[in-house]
C-alpha cells in the first residue's frame, strides 16, 4: 500500500470550511424554527471525505417551497406515501 503524506494544516482548513458552510446553511430561513441538539462541528466530523453531488437538493427545495405555500394558505398536502421500505416494495407492485 502506498503511503500518502497527510497535511494537517490543510485538513484543518478543509474542516473549518465545512463547518462554516454548515453554519451558513443553517442560517437560511427554512431552518429558523429548527432546534438542533448537535453542533456544526459534530456534523462535519461525521461527514465522509468523499464528495457526492447532492441530487436530492433540488427536490428538497421544491418540497420546501410547496410546504411554505401550504403554510401560508393554511392548506394541507394530501398524499399517499410509503412509511417504510416494505410499503415501498408493496406500492411498487401496483405502480
């Protein structure tokens, strides 16, 4: 196995940048009523170093916009959804 030298200063800079990105994200209006029992540092420590484009981000933003509209209009979104993986498998059979 090839040894790769670790640059601790670079690791710390990357970690602090990740913490700042999490804190910036948490300051968005969509999270104003969320109470967190963990810190941005704790989240950053547990994240993978392998970066993966967040494909679900667009759908999450779309859903949040829909929820905001329902909250503003005092309406509800009625859907039939799966509660666990078994429901998903059962629902897939029926389209």
